[in-house]
C-alpha cells in the first residue's frame, strides 16, 4: 500500500464518533476526499481521553477504514481536539520597524507575532493557537496583510487559544499508540468554524455554536477576524441521558431515538404523527414499546433551552453581542435536530442557520452533515498550512517553518486573508 504522498490526513476525536479523512486540494481550491474512516467513539468523553487503550483501538479502526477506502498507507495525521478546557484571550503585540524606507517583510510580521504571543500561561495549560487577527501600521492603518507597506511601528492583534497540557498529551499519545505520528493538533471549534462560515459573515459578525456530544463550543468572528473561542461542559449526550430516563432505556438506545426522531420544537410534531416504535431500539429494556413523538420532543426541547440559556450567559460574560447580531451558525451532531435553528434564533434573538460542509468532492457520503465539519475543517487547515510552508520554501527565504522549529509550532495561512501567517499549531509531539 503506497503512503499518502501529497495528501493530508485529519482525525476528529469526537465524543460520539472518531472520523478520519484522507484528502488533497485540487487546482481550483476544492477538497477532494480520497478516503474516509469512521468508528464509534470509545474511550473519549466530553472531548477528552478517558481510556487510553480503548481510544487507541477506536482510532486504529477509523484509520483502517480510511486506509482501505483510499488505498494509501497513513503514516502521520493532524488531530482536532475539543473539550471544556479550551480557552482564549486576545492580546496585542508591537515592534519598531527597522527602516521607514524599507517595506514591511515576513521577518517583521514574525517579530510582531512573537511579541503578541508572549503572555503568561498557567503551568497546566499550553498555547495551542496563536492567530493574527489583523495588523496596524503606525497606529492608524489596519490591515490583514501589511507586507509591502511602509511605516515606523507595526502592531498585531492576536487571538490565543490555550488547552490543557494533559488533554493534548493524552490525545497525541492515543494517536501514536494507534501506530501513526502526529503532525499537528488544532482546536476543533476553530477549524470547524473556519469551514462553516463565509467571508461576509466573518466581516459582519457571526457566532459559531458547535453542538457536539460532550461539549458546546463557541467561536466568534467580528470585523473579519476571530475574537473568541471557548467551550461549555454540556452536549448532546446530556439530551440522550434525559431521553434514557424518560424512555427507560440505555443511553445508546436513547441516542438512536434522538438521531432518528429528534425534534427540538414540539410544535413541529404533526397532530396525526404515529407513535415511535421503541422495540427496534430497546429490545433489552423494560421500558414502553411505544412513545409519543411529542413527548420525545418535549424532553429534547427542555434540555436545548437550558443550553441556549448557558450560551446566552457566555455571550454576556464575554461581550459577544456584536458577533451574535450577525447571526448564529450551528455545527456538530446537535445541529441535525429538527427545528434547532428556529429555537436558537428565538432564544438568542438572532438569525440562525445550520452549517454546511460546502463543496467537497470524492468519497463524501459520510461528510454531508454538520457533524463532519470538524474533520473536514481540520483537513482544510492542514492543507492550507502545507501550501503556505511550501510557498515559503520555494521563495528561498528563512522560512516560517525554520523560524518555529524551536517552539514546536507550524505557521500557515487563513482563508480569510491573513496571508502566510494566520495559524499556529503546537503539536506537543
């Protein structure tokens, strides 16, 4: 079996499923998926590793499927991680430019970024992303790419995402135990949001809400740049738990009911709707054989309303009202609940839509739903970074890759226009 060659491999370590994608970018910028693997998530809870050997086995199963469908051997991967341990802050850095007569160069941007990322982080956390939001030349000219301009001072606004050191190390350790190396580690809320939103939404303001099994993530964009990343310790697994209590069945059976018949708005249940036959879900349970779909919807509705209330509190706490005014984009498995966008629109008083993966070619049967945005976004992120590094190497200059070898980070480029210097990964491997 040949190696992946120029293709990249991304893994989404989700709490409900582990998804592996092998893909490359075609000449028009579209993703071409060569292989997909997906296995039930075992040993991963709330976005973090809870059992190393079981998680490694589930990752290996996903990798095996991806290798079989792509016909390529996977040697290294990038992994998207989530969890309530993800936090963020915005910081500003500034440097003096060496000469007013010379244009701003890559080296000046790197010095500014180093200044902006120089913050004190507690000993149990690690810097996962350092993303330049925008630059300012001489305190009055804001720019997403100031290279070629002239000035005396260069400021940069940085978005820094931190993660638990132990969570990152455990994730990398499990992937390595599955028999592959770790190239990059990224925050799933960041990469999924980058894939889910449009450039005009970023400019006007948008809040991306990731409704995953173990967590709810929030990623905000304002004036074209990312401004907030965080996660809440609640997810769709809590909805399944509520249903398991109400239906007297296991969490796994309740999750299947939610997936097949889940509605977040009870009023959407037709008056003549047939009862849900639970015998196909809970053959080993002692609960009822049938249940009203309205009853299921009421249980889901109550928990989703609680989630919206928690999100509203986070919006107020971090002053994200401007981002929300532009709209809400829903991703993750919870985004597939019927009427979830209507409920969020009413609860947050803002337009809401379900995120879509967008144009992807090849083996895409398993990648059409919003819960695939984490894996597809991670693949996007890796390919963009690889393109930026290859371009820098081709220019013969002291590359960003060379510049960051001592820190264990890799620079890449954001599709939003912060060309060449918009992403920083800390793989901790």
